[in-house]
C-alpha cells in the first residue's frame, strides 16, 4: 500500500469530518494516537475538547447555543488499563464497558452500528492501542450499505508489530457533499514524522481552516506507558 503524506491528505479534503490516526512515532519510542473533529453547522462547531481523567470529552463552548447534544457530546478517548480507546461517538463507552468484561474490540462493536443521522448515516469509526502484550493497534468502521439504513457493514483492521514512522488514518467522509459520502476502503497508510509538537502542528495547520474544530494528539511511551498529550481548540 502506498504511504501517503498526511499533510496532503488533509489539505486535499475540505471535509473528512472526524478522523482517527493510530501508529508509531518516527523514533520508534512512542505509540501515537490522534483524533480531530470538524463541523459545518453552528451546533457542530460549538465544541471544545477538555481533559477527562486519562481521556477527553467534548463540551459545548457556549452552552447557550447547544441545540442537540446527542451525537456531538461524548468521550472520544478513554483508557482501560493498558488499552487506549479512540472513537467518534458514544461507542467509546460501549467499547470500554464491553472490553472491561472480557469482550474483544470487534465483539464490543457488534451491538452498535452507524449513526442515525439520515441522510448521512455517518460511519462510526473506532480504534484501540493495545499495550498489554507489546504494542499493536486496531481500527474499525461501521457504515451503512450505500446509504441503506437497513444494512450495516462492519470492517475491522488490525496491525501487529507497527513500523517506526508509520500510521493509519481513517475518517468518516470521503469529502463534502449532501448527503456526505462515507469513507471507503482500508485506513490510509501515512507517515508519522517528528515529535509530538511537530506532528500536532502539522495536523492542525493542514485541516481545513473553515471547518476544523478540535484536535487531540497523544504520544505513549511504549516502554513506560507515560503519556504526553496535546489538545488544540479553535474555540478558546
């Protein structure tokens, strides 16, 4: 698979929607996780990321302007032991709760499907970084069958022995449109370069200026488990 430049991928798509990147740092020392959100409506843009224990949650920047919190207020990142969970919706809690009682990542998502936001039927994208036995990561997408609300297609991608400086990028939409076209194919293979500051800056500076809302980036020391986290909010 072609290794793509994340800057180019972001610049060339005005509306990837919500995106997850998982991978390994260029130096080989860190597991890397990133998550960003975008918005076209005032309600979607009225958000910030805030720290919540070892994870984060979304919060209304101006509570007075919050209209419908059902699909925009959630915990995108939670940590269960040595597993970091990253998703684009309240399925973060589902994965956390199901894995806590022994289910696998894939099994945990069997009870969920795409979002009920007709006509878009936004895919639910999810990922985990597993540090229990070394380091591996997995990604999932639950999407409607070409816009058919009666059928859910489920895809899981697992990556053992991640390579230095390589990650995978999955996002909700192919681009802007009405309805919004769902992501297609495998997660995109990308290069991860620089330290956390450089990588965070690269992502934020290349996400569409009009539509970007918030960005989370975390580097996890593979040997010690120590975390370094960066959060950027357009509303601040």
